[in-house]
């Protein structure tokens, strides 16, 4: 059996509602999403929300920052996405995000 290594499946600076980070699992592949890292530097705005949702639109992670708060929010876990599934993440204020996991042959 070949070795399995993590791959970065997406990264975005200032992902927000109008410009989300989006990824579609390629045909013949299966993605095991393992890690998400968010950073928000917006400290003078209102509530900031970061969502990660898949196909169908099911939210499995949500992070928030209070007014005058900035910083990092992690997610560690396992979510399975099949060929053709799409997931996306965004904030109602800009957030930086990076996602990684295992991209396996189906």
C-alpha cells in the first residue's frame, strides 16, 4: 500500500461571502478533510462568522470573533467528501483560511 501524505486543498487571504474559498473534489478521488485554520484581524467590526460547508450544504464548523477581538481559530477532525462534492468557506468579514487533508484514489 502506498504512503498517504497530507495535501493542501485550499488557501485564501480575505475569504468572505462575496469571494469564498471553494474546492471541488476531482473525479476519481475522495478527500478526507483533516485541518482548517482561520485567522481574523478585524477588530473594529461587528460579529465575524466563518463557515465551512459541503455538498449538500451542511455546516460542520463555525467560528466567531467578538468585537475588538482578533486571532486564530482551528478545526481538527475528519470529514469525507466524494468525487464532485464541493465545499466552501467564508466570513461575513474577511478571514484568512487554509485547509488540508488526504486526497485518496477512489
